[in-house]
C-alpha cells in the first residue's frame, strides 16, 4: 500500500506546477471574469515552460502541463457546481 501511495503522490515539482497553475488561473479569472481565458493562460504558460525545458533548461514532461492546467479546470468544475 505504501508503495502505491508513494507512486501516485506528486513530486515537489508537480506541486509547484499545480500551485503556479492555480495562481495564474486565479489572476486571469479575477481580471477577466472568463474561465476560458483562465484556462488558456495556464495552458500557454505551461507549454511555454515546457518549451524552455526542451531548449535545455530542464526535463520535458507532459505531466507538468497537466498539473499546471488542472487548477483552472477545477475552477471551471466548481463554477458549474455552484
């Protein structure tokens, strides 16, 4: 069980992506009031960050994009629930 939990627990890097994805989405939504712009802002910055990694600044990982965009998708879901 412990191995399973460790396998699926996000690494610190992923938590940073989630945090900054939330901040980006929140700020974009606060300024524009548009969930679409909040999602697009997070997506564009996530892809840009992975592009920088691809150019030699780090490791390219698709999960980094997922973790960066997921907070904006959570905001979208919570908006539909209320």
